[in-house]
C-alpha cells in the first residue's frame, strides 16, 4: 500500500479512525463518547482531525454496524449476476423492516454440497449517504462501506483453520454482541445480533445464546459446530466461565482483542466486493481521484467567478456601502421587534413549560419558532426557505439555506445548528441531515469545497 489511506470502524456506537501508510497505522483516534447520530459523526470526524491529521488526503474504508442493519441468508438457484441482483432488489422491497429507501449489498456463498446462497445486508439508504457525505466533507474519499461479516470472511482463511470446519464467531462490543456462523474458508452463513455486551451480568446469557446457536445450526445443517471463536475486548475473568459453559472448544483470538483490529483489517479488502454498500447504492467508485477532480473543478469555478466579479467591483463599492447602511438600519429595527416579542413570550411563569403547552395545543407555534430561529441560526448560515406545518398529529419542520466557509467548517457549524434544534423547547427530531444534501450534490458533481454550500434539514417536533 504505497499511498496514505484511512479506515473507520463505527461499530454499534464505538467510533475509531486510523490513518495508515504502507499498511501500517501511522495515527489513530477513538471517540471518548458513543457516536450514534450523524451530527455526532460530523463532530467526531472534526475532533479526529486534531489527532489523525486528515489534511493528508486518501481513500477511506468504513466498517459499520448499526441496530438498523439486517443480515439475512437466502438460498438462491444458480443465475447470472444481473439476474441475481434483480431478484435481490425485489426481495429487498419485500423484506425490509423500514418504510424509507434501502441500501443493500450481498455476499455470495457457495457450499461444497452444490447449494448456493447469499448473505443479504440491508440498512436505510440515508445512513450510507449521510456517512459517506460526512467523510467527503473532511476530504476523505469513501471507497468501501462494509458490514462486519466482510472482515470475518477475509480474516478467517488466514488463520490455522481447516476450510470445512464450522465456526461460531462471537464478536463482543461494549453494548452489543454479534454472532456469526461461518466456515473456516470465510463463508458466513448467518448472523445474530444480541442487544447486550459482555460483562459480569451478561456472561451467563451469552453462554446460553452461543449454545442456542449451536443447537439451531445442528438442526438446520445436520452437523455440529467445531469451535467458538471469541473476538473483541474480552476481560480475562470471563474466560473460565465461557470455556466451562459453551458446548464446544472455545478459542480466544489475541489479535482481535486490539480495539483497532477491525479498522486495520478493513484496509485489506478489495474495492470490488459485492458486499459493499457504496457500489450498490451509488453505482460508482468514489475514489480519491474523483474527489480531487470535484475539488479542482470547484476551485477553478470559484477563481473564474472571482475574476469576473473583480471587473465590476470598483463601480459598486459606493452603492454597496449605501445598501449596507440601509440593511443595518432595518436590522436594528428587526432586532428591536424581536426583542419585544421575546420579552412578551418570556413573561410567563416558565418559558419552557409555556412553549411545551403551545407546541401541543396552539396554532401560534410556527410564528413563535420563526421568531426564535433568528436566535438559533448561526451568523454563517443564511436560511432561504422555512416550512412549518401540522401533519399527522406532529409539527414538521423543513429548512433550506446556505452556509459560508469551507466544507469542514461548514459541517461543524451545521452539526451544531442541528444539535441546537434538537434541544428544548423545540426538540426537533432531525430526520434529514444536511449531510444527505451534500451527498446528493457530490453524486451530481456539484459539491464545492468552499463558498456558500447549500443544505436542507428536515424533522419533526417531539
């Protein structure tokens, strides 16, 4: 690996990023708190830049697991790839557990008995788009976006395991556990996700779930499991209880105890995987060269526009000064009016209780929020359209506008803006983050790295 690359492991809220050069980790950083929303992801990437130096551009591979991910094994007849993907698209629409559009990818599995199947991975498309947009905003070009099973499938064949052995891989995280049934050659057969991590309170439950998986495998495949392969951070005091309770030999993988194991191993993956969410939902390879071309086009456009405007600047200075004075006067008047309205609104016993009651019962909520948006909106942000309407028993909010500055600074400003909207008294649950707008602009080749960056934010008041 001659050039710099990056790898992100974002696994059930645990966020880590590493910069690698020639296959070795040159810098790494772990978020001190859980990263669950995409506003938190933007802030985490911004914080990471102080430790990992993201100014050194490169491709990035993202290994991501989320509670909304699903991993279903399907037996399929032998067919051409195009026909298989058409069939899977129909299955996606039938089987997805959410109403929004789905991103999907798959890993084809060929068994030695002649049967074929696929491990189908599903998650909401907005998660993929927002994640790749957040990476792009800090200068990283997403190349691979894969589920955890792809690391396991690539890793197991490098270990001293017979290819026909049946293995229960148990990947442990702080608040979740993932059980993967796989062959020694790396073929993953099915996945179970448990809603707890390994601790003194849950070790007995984990032993029971591993044994249930073994019995289910014996029932479905007519053969037993050879080994339980433990991966992740495992405290030594749990080893004896796991070895005594699990109904087969237990192996503890020392290499996989490294918190950056998943991130480092991810950089070995090929960019042509079928189990790659970027390949399916975008139908393009978003390499570093693509991102650099977009940046170069944007820079050239900015320079050209700046040169054109310079020709007219001299004659407009005096006129602009008069306009600015007029705008400042009007701004003072508007600020006075806003201050008067805010004073009246805050006259009640409790401003927050009052607004909460209005949110539930009053038709004046849109006007009140319009007044307070002037306080919430950062000075770098210009709102061009605001829509507040009552629908289905909830208030829906949609904001459109632009933010000034480069992408990294703009992302930081908009992430803070979304966070402010989520706080009392408005409690707006953001359903469409600004990162989704940027991803759409990137796919269309319209995303600039500086200037006035357009965005949309939408959600509903809780």
